[in-house]
């Protein structure tokens, strides 16, 4: 299963006791998940998934002070999830 989307991102800087927040930046989001599970005849269910999530952002952060800059960045995360449970049906 996967998702893709668009949105916005902001950041806040605390610089020598002064706080500045950026403009809203263009952002995108993508994730991909691959997994499986098995239900034993006793009702015990075991499984798991491997997930990858990434987000990117870019744009002009501001017009003055310390946020007067163009930024471009992103992040990515990989997760391994485990599933354990019971089933009645």
C-alpha cells in the first residue's frame, strides 16, 4: 500500500532568545508499506510490515531577519512493524 500527497511545512527558529517562524513552504509526502500476516487455526495472528516514509519541502522561508533565505530539504524514515493478536472469527 502506498500514499502520495502535497501540503505545506513550516519551521521555527529560536535565535538568541528571539523566535522567528518561516513562511509556509511547498511540501510533498510519500509512503510505501509492504506486509503480511497469518492467522493460525487457534486464532493467534502474527505478522508485520516494512514501511518507508519520505517528506520534502522547498521555498522562500521569509523576507527579513534570519529566515530571509531559500530552503530545500527533506527527511525519510524506515520502520519495521510487528503484529501479534487474536482473532475470534
